[in-house]
């Protein structure tokens, strides 16, 4: 019985740690996306692209960062 309780506690602990790490990386991705938007509005396109790239690196599923980066590329006429 004790080993089952210990196993459940370990599982719950690992689950919580994973969720905290995942949430932090999403928060950071949102931060970098916001930073990129601000930089883009200020005309600092290269810095904006760098921020969007960092957001995408932290969260490869973050569609807003891809979209924002695409807008900057389009503005710079750097599309394929």
C-alpha cells in the first residue's frame, strides 16, 4: 500500500514539474512575441525577427509568432 502511495506521489510531482516547465516556456514565448511586435512597430525589423525566432524556438507550435514574423518578412519583401 505504501509503495502505491509513493508511486502516485512521484507521478503527481513529475506531472506538476513538467507542467511548470512547459508553462514557463510558453510564457517566455509570449514575451518574445510581444517584444517582437513592439520592435516591429518601432521599425526595428531585424530585432523583431530575432524575437519571433526566439518565441518559435521556445514554443514551435506558437502560430502567432510565425504569423508576426511573416508580416515582418513581407514588409521587408523577404518572402520566397
